[in-house]
């Protein structure tokens, strides 16, 4: 039984790498328009990350330029990331 599991693992493990090679990561140049509020769009970075599989876009990631933090924020104890309320 153990040998069968090892053989099956060795046969099918390389197949996962072949599936992953179908995806491509590239730079997304144009930020999304019309779907975000102007207040949110102003916080987004100008360049994003685009994941495609063939000619289909799987997802686009748009990161924030920076996260505003409270002026007198300190970390430690229960506070790990000193973000403002609502983030």
C-alpha cells in the first residue's frame, strides 16, 4: 500500500507543475475605471499585477500607494498594525 502511494505521488506530482505553467504574471498598466469610488481610486498605485491563463484574465491586483496610520500610534501588545479605524 505504501509503495503504491509513493508511486502515485511520483507520477502525479510533476503534473501540477505543468498546470501552473499555463498561468502568466504581467504588469497591469491601466487602473480600473468606473468601478471604484474616486476616494478609493486615489489611494491605488498606478501599476498593478495581472494574472492570465491563455487569453483569459484570472485576476488583477491593485495595491495601495500607502496605508495612513494614526499619528500617535504605537505597536505592541494587541496592536500589531497601527492602521486607522475603517481599514
